[in-house]
C-alpha cells in the first residue's frame, strides 16, 4: 500500500504510536474500552490530511461507530466525525477519491484471480469497486465468485466462540472459491483472509491470497511477485 | 425431542442444537436452498420494482413505523376508538397469560368446540393453542405449513415458512399416521388431502382465530395477508373472530399501508403481492352475506413496552417478513429456527428473544453472529440489527452475563492496546509463541512448501485456539513485520516527532 501510494506521488507517514481502532472491544460490548482506544486513534491521526487503511473493517469502525461512542460530548464527537470524514479503505481511496486508472499506468498482472467481498466493504458503501479496479489490470483474468455477498464466517471472536457454525460458513466460501478455479483470491481484510486461507489449506484448495494493495504493487512492478499457496 | 423446541429449559444453550444440525446434511440442504432462493428472489423482485429507489422505500417504511412507535399511545387510542366504532371489541393484554385468558373467556362464553386458526406468531408467543385445547376446544391450524407442523407435533422454525426444516417424506408419513391418508410424496396430492380435511373443519367451526399483519388506526381495520386464503376462510365462516395482534402492528392510515404492502410480500417470499390481502373493519354488517357476528381484537403487549425504550425501539418496526432469516448465514447453518430456542428466530429473534425473556436466559443469541450485516441490508424497515446485537452484547457485559474470564480478557487486551510499549511486547510474544508452536508441532507435516526456518501452518491448537483448528488451519505470522520494514527504510517514521 505504501509503495503504491508513493508511486502515485503521495507522501506516506506511519504514526508509530497507533495500535488498534478498538473494534473488537466495540463489537463485544466493551464500549468504555472502545471509547478510550478511539480517543487514542483520534489523537494519533490528528493533523494528517487523509487516513488510509487496507482493511474495510477498521475503516468501518472509524466511519460508522466512532461518532456514536462520543454521543455524550459535542467536542469529541466533532473530532470523531472529522476523522471519519477523512478515513478511507485503500481501494475506496484509489477509486473514489484519487480516481486512479491503473491501465493508463501500465499495471500488468498475468493470472487468474477472484475477489472476496468483505462484509465491512458493504458497511462503508463499497460495491464492485475492487472488481472494476481488477478489470483495469492488464493480463488479469477475473473469475466471478458465486454468492459473493455471503459472509465468510469470521466475525472476529465469533470464530472463536462459535467455531462450528463459523467453520460451516467458511466451508461454503471455500467451495465457491474452488469452483472459480482462480489461482489467487484478492482479499483485503486480514480477518477474512486468515479465516478463508486457513480453511482452504485445511480442505486442500490450493490458492494464493493477496490484498488488493499487494496485487497492485506487483502489477506495477513495485514488489516482486510471490506465489504463496494457501 | 424431549425438550420443546421453542420453549426450552432456561438458560438456553444454542450450541448442542447447532452441532446436531451441522451433522444433518439433508437439513442443511433444505434450509440453504429455501433461504438462499428467497433472498436472491427478494433482491431480484425489489430491484425490478423499485430499482434505485429500493433503499429510499425501505427508509420511508422504517420512518413511518418509527413515527408510529414514537406516538404509539395516540395511534393505539385512535385504532381502539375506530375499531370499536366499527363494532369490534378491543381488549388489552399486558402479558401472555392475560392474552390467553381473554381468548379462553371468549371461547367459553360462546361455548366454542372447534376453532379454525390462521397463522399467527403472537399466538405462538403467548401459547394460546394449548390453553384452548385444555378447555376442550379443538384447534386446527389452517396455514398449510402450520397444519403440517401441528399434525406432526413439531414446531415452526421460520417466521414465514414454518416447515422450512421438513421434507416431503415426513409430511407424507404424518398424513398417513394422523389422517389415515394414503402414502404419497406428491406435493399436489398432499395439498389436496389437507384441503379436503380443512374444508370439513371450516364448515363446522364455531371460532376463528387470526393474527394481524397490520392494524390501521385511521379506520380501525385489521389487515391479513396470506397466500392460501386460509385466513379468509377462518374468519368469515365462524360466528366469532378473535384477532391476536402485538401492539406494534399499528400503522397510521391506509395510505401508509400501501407502502408496507409493496414491501411485505417481496421481502418475505419474493412475490409482488400476497395472493390474498384482506382488510377487515368490524363484524358483519346487515347487508353482508357472511362474516362473523363478533370481532374481538386482543392487543398484546407481553414485553413490547420494555422494547419501546429508546435504544431498542426500532425493533418494533419489524413486520415479520422473515427476510433477515433468509439472508442470515448463521440461520442457514444452525438448521433454522429451532436452534434459537424461541418463537422468533434468525437475526430478529436473536435480538428480541433476549429482550422478551432476559439476556441471562439466552446468552448465546446476541453473540452467535458474525455481524455481517446481511440482515440489515434485507430489512424492509431498515432495522439496524447488527447495531442492536452489539447493544445487547454491551448489556451482557454490563449485567455481568458475559463471564468474568472473558470480561477480564477484554479489559487486559484493551489496556495493552492503550500502551504502545505493551502492544509491541504483546505482538512480539504472540509472534514468537505462534512461530515456536508452528515449528515444534506442525512444521513440515503439511507438505513440501514449508521450510523449517519459516514455519507456516498450525493444524491443532490448544486452549482458545482449539475451536479455530477444528475447522481450519492457522497461518503462523511471517518472520518480518511491516513495522520492521518501515524502520529498515531508515527514515523518520512520523511527520511529527521523527522516528528511529
């Protein structure tokens, strides 16, 4: 992501004091703890023009829930809304804000790939942006995934607390992936990737996992291409 | 099943039922096919009918219901006034017991022996049927699905399609056993058998019971939507019609009803309209050819005014279309509604059941969700179900329903995340531990790609990781990290304050 953004001429900084957006605490009902972490994030990213994350999940937390956590304080809520307004998921930033055309930049990535649409992408209003982006990469053959909109069953602690139900859900996802015959799955949310790649490995479906950022960096020749099997 | 599917011992544990369902391949297939087709169908028919305006229409429906709930007292009063002016009698029941007692009193007062009943979730909720049966009233469910469920001594597992978990063979067997019919698996012949049986009941019935899809305040009307016309038969033949309706069923006026009728059937079964949509205002009038001489409306609270409290109020917008069940990956995998151990299942059940019956009695329901949001997207009245699930989780934490070990773990985790040094240490330890584990236990066992220096996959983890590795492997963290790479680029890591 850093390499692609720098290639596009942007200055990238990584505030090292950042930790976590607090989504696990929020989702599991620990809202006092989530609020403290949100407050940290707002401080850490203060003064930066745009905040970008490869994960739609983190972006959704900042965008959808931060303001709600500070419902009691106008000043804090306003700061939360300001951060939310300048926080983007990576593909969202590329397609909706920067409007980058990767074909014009000569991106080339020979191979077949399918795409996992994470639930948090839906949460932040993304639909087929990644798929359209993939279609602008030379040599890439996009293989549509059946039941694209269905959750992979990760759900954070859901996968730990209800492993059987979660395991049954991801089994479906693996079957749909296997059906595409694609060599690579584009999956930008780390949680989903950990879950789906782990299930692919267990079930013997040999497919590589990459984030959209990784694929773009490889396509632009910024990163040596690796074929990581699941 | 020794335990009643919808009224289990409390506190209810979802896991054993979910595990049983996971073993049942046939059940998994029924539920998947039915829910997936309906969900896709909903999207297709709504896109065709509303296009870009689908979302706005859902917003409008939600806003109408929300407005009605914000002024529920005055709309209910208006409904009561108008319904009584039209000749109906309106009763109010604070809880299930009161509601059933009112139903029983009416049946007794008229000396009823045979009741034909159309589908109603609220009567399932209050448990009306057994109460009437104890009085010696024979109750016949006339919705085909409910009829089969009743015949087979089973319980509904879906708000709209109650026998989603059953197959033709079990229906055929029940018909042979209970009705003395000839064995057939042909759906048309099965329907014909049920129809013959029911017609004789309709002719003799002296009590008709129905639910209500909507109550219209402006006119005091009851709205019934069915596909089989069974509600119309049930309430027009017998001399007495008793309606059971939740207090949240009211909409202000007929013009608002139009919005909901556009959405209900499309969301529920991917139909443009239900086959029969009937608006009933009061009992039979002198010029009418048929209809009951008496109409009683029992308005049921049974926990609803509690839900009306601000943060959960939106849940009462629900029009019981079942779209959230059809869209839910969890509902599909736990074998349908019975895994929720309550009358209402799926995402909406997961939030209202704990509110009706206590979170401590249903600790799993708000937790057994990946919060994927498919339910929210499907909901015709835009109930933010993921947000409600999270709100209940917060209640679980605050009421200490969440176990202390878990509460301690989250607090420690959060405390770590608040301190960059602790966060760094925790990341280091986690990486080291997982890599050590991968190297010492699993390394190389899974194939050629792995090198002993860069362990990859773990196939069996202890403790909290055991569940994970029951169904999938875990990738060990790589040796390098983003932060290391960032430092290695040898430049200030931050715009402010500089880096190493």
